[in-house]
C-alpha cells in the first residue's frame, strides 16, 4: 500500500496533535511546524486520526491514490 502524507506548513499552527496521535510519523522542524519523516512509523489509522485532529486541517493523507483526509 502506498501512503502519501503531506503537511501544509502555511496552515500548520504547531499544536502538536499530529505528534501525539502518530508519533514517529511527524516531527516539528526548527520553526515548530510539523513535517513528515516516516509514514511507516505508525499504523494508517493513527495517521488518519492525527490528520482529523489537526485544528487547521493542514494534513492530507492519500492511500493507494484515494484521499482519506
């Protein structure tokens, strides 16, 4: 399964929700914006939950060409 996760850094407000719900997938960069480092670090359902809980809807999750969030 191909999973593509992206973060709109302009929309990211650095809440840290994604780091909580999908640890290892996301980290904060030097500007405290979330970035994706390893989509294999958490199950897909955790990544989807992280995206759904993002306060600014800055995370997009696509699995096998289908946008889930």
